């Protein structure tokens, strides 16, 4: 039968031998049954140990996954915030003509650019004084 242990199957086969000289004695049968029972207990213990080893391996995997998730979360929490509104600063234009009387022209053009750029909702314009302080 497929569900009978091979050791028991072999013992029963020897006990049913046609020739009485090939049959095991009662003491041999008792010894064989005792051996088979000890083997069965050890195989159950082995199965129990394997089950616990698989539980331990699963627990170790969970710990590793949680540690990796914690490190990832910690790194993301410390990362600088990306995005936001872009900022621009227009510095006074330099007078390359050499004529000091035209210096006002560079300042006037940069102020006009700051005013025009300040009208856009997606851009933040940094003032000239803030740039000069930095």
C-alpha cells in the first residue's frame, strides 16, 4: 500500500514468508518495531526542526525587509525638498561704454526686467538688495 512505511512493509513481508526458517522471531520483530518507532520519532523531530528553521528564516527575512524600509524612509526624510517655485535674480547691467553718465541705464533695464518677470506666477524674483547681501 502506498501509505505504509517501507520498513513496516518489509517486516510484514518477512513475517509472511512461506518458509518458517525465513520468518523473524518474536524478539526480532519487537527489535525491528522498536527501531522503526525510534526512526519515526526522529523523523518527526527532524520535521519539527525544519518547520522551526523555516519560521526563523521567515522572521529573519521580515527583519531584513523592515530594516531596509526603515533605512529608505530615513534617507527620504533627510533628502532636501525638490521642486518649489523657481527663483531668478536680475543684477544691474554693467556699463561697458566707459561713460559714467550712462550707469543709470543698466540699473533701469534690470529694474524693468525684475518688474516684468514678477508678473509671472511660476517665477519668484529675488530683489537686488537680497542678492547683494548674499
